[in-house]
C-alpha cells in the first residue's frame, strides 16, 4: 500500500476509535497523528516530526492574543464588569413581557463583544439571570436554554478568539474578520430573540412584567456600564486605526479589566493567582488543540487527504450552492463532537481551496465556518457551553437540550442566511477599507 494512503487509513481509524471510546479530542488527534507518522518515518522520526510540528503550530505571535483575551474574560467575571453589562442590557430591552429573557440574550451579546468567550458568558450571565427569571415565572429549563443558546454570540461579535485561529490557518486579516463577524453575530442574536418572543407569546399569562424603571435609573445604569463598554472601542478601534495589533489590543484589554476590577473594588490582589491559574488552564487546552491540530494537518497534507476530499466533492457536483450546503452539513455534524478550534484547523485547509475556485471570499467563508461551529458548542453530546449552562442552572443536560431545539432550528436558518447573503459579512469590512471589493 502507498505510504500516504496507509497513513491516511491509520489516521482515520485511530481517530474514530479514540473518539468513540470517549478519549479527549486533543489526545485523540495527537496520538492518531503520531501513529500515522510512525507508519511513514518510524518511531524515532515520528516523535521528532510530531513534536516539531506541534511547536511550530503554536509558535505564532497572533496566537498570543488568545491567552490575553481569555485572561480578560476571567477578569471580567471576577471584576464586577459582567453585572454592569447585564444591568445595562436590562434597561435597554425594557419592561415588556419576556423582557428578562431578552435581557439574557442581549447581555450575552454584550459580554461576548467585550470578552469573546462563550463559556465565560454562559457562566457569568447565567449565574445572575437564572434566579431573576425564576422569580418572574420562567420555566428554569427554558431560562437555561436561553442562556446557552445566546452565549456563543460572543464567538462572532468581535473580539473573537475563534476568528484569530481562522486567520492563522487561512492567512486572512484579523481586523477584517473581526468586522465581518458583526453581521452574523447580530443574526445569531435576532434568531434567539425571535424564539424568546414566540415562547413569551405562548406563555404570557405565567410570566410577570418586569418592574418599571425610571428615566433616572436608566441613565445611571447606562452610565455605570460605560467604562465596561468602552473596552470595545479601545480594543476594536485601536486595531482599525492601526494603533496596535490584535495581540497588543488583547494585552491592553487585560490591563483595562484589571484597572476596572480594582476601581469597582471587586478584585483583590490575593485573588489574582487563582484568576491567572484559571486563565492558564483554558489557554493550555486551546494551545494543545492548536499544536496537535498542526501535527494532524501535516499528516493530512502528506497523505494528500485535502486533495482527495476536494476531488470527491467536485465529483459529486460542481454547483457552488450545492457544495456550500454540503460543507455546512458536514461542519454541523463535525461540530457536535469536535471543538471549534481543531475543526477550523483541520477543515479550513480542505474546504477553503474548493470555495476559492468559485470566487467565494475567504473572509465570508470564515464567518460561515465560525457561525456553523458555534452551533456545535451548544449541541449534544460534546457542547461545552451546554454543559456549563446546565450546570450553572443546576439542571441535567437532557431537559435543557430539549428546550434548545427551537433555538437550534432558528440558528440553523440563520446560518444559511449568512451563507447566502455575503453582504452581511462583507459590507462592514468593505466600508472600513479592510476588504477591497465585495461581491
């Protein structure tokens, strides 16, 4: 058997078996890559090649933005910033029936616009909003589902760690990707809000109307949230103005969150070691996934797996619409058992050359992939945001997942809106001069 074909076979079989046996995805990818390389160059050479590829994969300056943004998100959770954003979302949504659930959606979007972390948003916002919604008569299962469904909006609304990973593997501009994520992020938010509105319409009698808020209270609440929201302007505005890179902006975000946390008197110096450790754990997971995915990409390239898959897809059809639908279905399935980071690192090199043949902008394709894989983080059996949201609500996964079904249907409809309306992604970066032309 051809060495490349043998390596591809070993890779496929070992990954499937390890994932089926509940092996952590990073370990499954790393060990499968090592076994495939052993078939090519022997044990000693495989250890050397695999370790070199892993190091090369994480030896990237743009990737430094990820640990800084992760740390900024942890500081927000502990520094009183999340609570102020939730209060601001509440007064913006108003006091109509169901406004508290809509507040959850808006608060997650605002939190994501500052931290870019879906899991952190689900934990921070869910902890505050769950008890409040219970008091107003919401079904706890639905409250948890609202929180879980809306949390990934932060993976699209800038800044976004997921877009940084896509930028690394596709060679596209981080600033352009950040701005391209705004439209799809709003589509995600609107989809969630529509589902909430339908739920409220059917359960209006059991849901209380939120207390009236005076104009003075609105102004005071928004004023208190201004310093937290100002971080968006500093981070994104600085990147767009060319004052600093995405990595430098992430470091500035950490300093800003530290200053706010101490100013709000919610942070203590004694808490910093624990905060740093928490951020380091999350960062280590992400970097390990990036490293082992780089080794996997090397094996796939050597075995010509991308070329084989590309030829297979083009043999089925050369219709661009059919190809995009097929890719989105594949990614929706992949997202149910694989985290976005390794999925992006594995499938972008396979799919991007195909769509490029049909003139699809790589920035637009990036928003498709990130939106698609964001659905996976709230989908059983591996959806980490679903697990966090259910744990925060004190519920089992099954009842929350059942209430998630309408949200998933709405979000999948939103996915194809993003896929077939490229201007949603490309209009803003084009207007800002980050993309030369838009189709």
